[in-house]
C-alpha cells in the first residue's frame, strides 16, 4: 500500500505536535528544561505497573557558588601567660622547635595552624560559622569559643577579622560574634519545619581546618532529643561532620540555612554516619536575645514529663500515642499555680500539637517568662483547656520527689492482686512490688518498684489498689517510683 508524501507529512506533523505537548522535542534536541536551581529531575521507577517514585538528583555546585561566601572559618585561641619553664624553650619562651614531632603532627592535622611555633600550652579551637547580617553578625557554636580570649574570623575571600563575642548560650550551644565589616554576603534562612525526612541537605565548613569543605547527605530524622539537651529538637542527618565543622550551616536544596551543625555521635572521635544540627529557628531566637540583652531567658512550665507509648495511650483512653505525660508537678511553679496535675497529658501549646514529649520543653523554652500560654490537656478521658503564666528557668525550684503520705503496715493480701500477678507489700513509702507473675510480667513493672497511684488516684493500700485497677479497664496506668525517678507504666490486663 502506497502512502503519498502529503499524507506522510501530515502524519509527521501530528506526531511532532503530540511530542511537543509532552516536552519530548526539547529532550530529543538536548534542550531539557531545568526549572529548579539546585536539583535535576531523573527518570522515575517502573511506570508500566503503576509504581513510580519521584526522584531528584542533587546538584550542589550552584549552592556552593552562591552561598559559600557567607560561610566563615573560625580560629579561637586562649593565650596562657604563665608558662612552665619545664615545657618552654630558653628563658621560658615556650616555643616548639620546627623538628618537634608533636608540632609536625599538629601542623599536618590542622593545616591552617600558624606556621610560627606557638607556646605549647596555648589552646586552639577550630570551627565554622556563617554570616547572618550584612553588618557582620556571625553565628557559631558556643563550644567553639568557650574559654577563648582571641577569636579570628576568616572569610571566604581570605580577609581576616578579630571578632567580638556578643554572647553565648551553653544550653543551646549557640554563640553570637560580631566583626567590624559592612556589605557582607549573608545567608538565606529557611524554615526547619518544612524539612522532610529523606530530603537532601549539604554542609559547608572547615573539618580539621580544611576550610570551604562541602559534604552532603539526607535528613535522617527530626526532633531528636539528646541527653541534657532539653531545649533543642535536633535535626539528625548522615552528612559527614567532623571536628572543625561545628557552627557551620546546614543548607537545604533551596540554598537556605535550616540548621547549625553542632554534634556527632561517634565512638572513634570522627564521623560515623550520625550528625546533629540545631534548627535555625532555635538558633536565631537565641541570637536575637543575645543581641538585645546579652543573655537568654526561657519560659518554664515547671513539670517533669515522660514519653507516651501505645499501651500508655490506651490506658489513658487515648486513640493514639501523642503528647507529653506529666509525672511530677514542681511545687510553686507555673503548672502548680495553674492547677495542672500528675497524669495530665499536654496535647498542644497555643494550638500547636505536641507530638512527642521532647517537643514540649522546646515549645515552652522559646517563649519568654511571664507570657501566658494556652494548653490543651487530656485528663480522665476528656480534653481541657488551661491558661498558664510561664515562670523563669533560673528561678524555678528543683524537682521534688513524690512521697505519698505514710500508712501503717497491714497484714494479708488481696486475691485480685494474685490474679494480676503482683505481690505487693504495704510500706511507709507506698505499695512495694515484691514479686511479679502473670499479666504483670508482660508489663514494664519491676521488683522494687513502689506504686503510688493508679491513673490519677492515689493508692495507699492493697484494697484501694485492687478497686482502682478493677475500675480501670484492660489497660491501667500505674504511677510508680523507681529509684529517684517517678514514671507511669501501663499494666495490661489480657
């Protein structure tokens, strides 16, 4: 069958028009449109069976080119004037000879160390930072400049400045510096709340003194709480961070700073795949207070809390495990004055949900003392709204240990306790667990625990305990004292 030229041309034009609608012509001729600045689309997965995953190939070259000049290298020094002659040179000069093995090792490890030998007991900290204003304000970690009396800032273009320390906040590990300069390039700030787990991020810093080093990875988790770090919901990443990266910026693919690299988890002292960054909104809140007042004040609720889990949520009659469970209310604190109780579960602060217990100290700590906040709490199966005026972290009294009123020891045992699997002994401190079996053995109850309450009902003897458990359903929250800690444990009755 013959097809004339006119038909062939018509068919060809039709095909080209369809392909143009699908953006195929540009791809054939190497003119693929790139809409985003720092990322490039790559083919998705198998589309024939309906399964596909949108993927992005990160391109950090433009990010580094555009944002790199706002990243600085920090060299902090503590000059010790009293030098022991035993370690010094002639006349106690304290200098190291050029062929000293220690000096050679130190020079190779940190190539930016001044080549002139220094006193052996001078101390050096190397870190990173980033410019947050055109007039020379710089953010870095507090531990980079802690105890140092000379701070030098090296810009990307090799200019050097002596920096003034405006202030530090050890609790958040944030420090604010100022250099005498103008018209500096500053970073763009992003919103850490928009970060998603699995999203690409990049760090620029000076690991081991190698300035302008770029590393990249993904967000591994958000809202991580670390020991003794109650006011920082860390961003966990797998970006390679090493000594010298501290205080440097963490960028998203829009070229915005979303965090400040602060810590690593390591058994070797070097990077092992887990690093932590301070969310930039937390760091900027601290920086603003340091700039205005030279110190940081945080609001405090005055409670001790614990994390919720599935069984605890069920025992309190909740549909999901969320919120912060109150295990202690500090006498005379803000929560005590507002009427909060042990066993209350804080669900939200000013309308913002508390998904994990670690979020509550952060949300409250970002607010100033004296501010009134609205809490939504869960108490005895219902939501309640309570207004609380925050007090100051510094002035709040230390946590107290809950000690129930003493009761006289009695003889005997209740049969219901045997069915539950708890052998309880009445003491002046409460109901002590002597033995565990049956259903109780499936719960996180241990020998030596002292049961203080069932839910929000204090129990001083076995009879009161049995009645409260019988009224509690299949999951019953027990308030116990374990060592110096007070916590809730869910007793699951199957």
